């Protein structure tokens, strides 16, 4: 039997192909965010544990996905973040905008910090909507 982490983070194949280090950054963020949410008491009530799937996409892919998805109650958090809440299951689509792509292409060293900040902001938005403790930025 496999144990699954409550928070999963994935990037589109397009982004993974463009940014070789992205997969490692996402894996590290996934582990870190799961640990931080555990420490923040998100999983104290076993029957109320959220399952969060966070998808990081290029902006054009994001627009296609959010126009097609009917995964639950749709909440537009920002022009680049869409949540779908279905009971305790949350699907979150996060776009990397064209201006952000240009910045990341120009300054590849900021990729890790940028992804870290974007993931934490989205997780904190979910925490606020669910009445959970937010994570330190």
C-alpha cells in the first residue's frame, strides 16, 4: 500500500522541458510544504485532511485548462490562480505569465526563489479560505 502526500505539486511538460532544474525545485517544495502544513496542524483531524493538487502551467496552457475544468466550486484567486474546491479535494492551477517567463529566461538564478514564493502564496490563500494556519513566507 502506498502512502500519498496530501499536497502534490506538478509542472507542465512544457515548463519542465524549458527549465531543467524545475523538477527538482518542485520536488523540494512539495516536501517542504507538506512538512510545514503538518507542523502548522493542518492534519490534526484525520477526517478533515485536505488533498491539494497544485499544477504550474504556462499562461496559454493555464487558460485552456481553466476553461475546460469542472472539478468543483471554481474560485478565481487572481488572474493567474484558479482554485476548484470539491469537499476536501482542491485542484489549483497556477499560471506562469508571459512577463514572468521573460524574467525567468533573463534571470534563471531566480527560478527556485520565484517558484517557492509563488507556491507559498497559493498555499496560504488556500489556508485562509479553509480557516487553517498560514505558512511563513
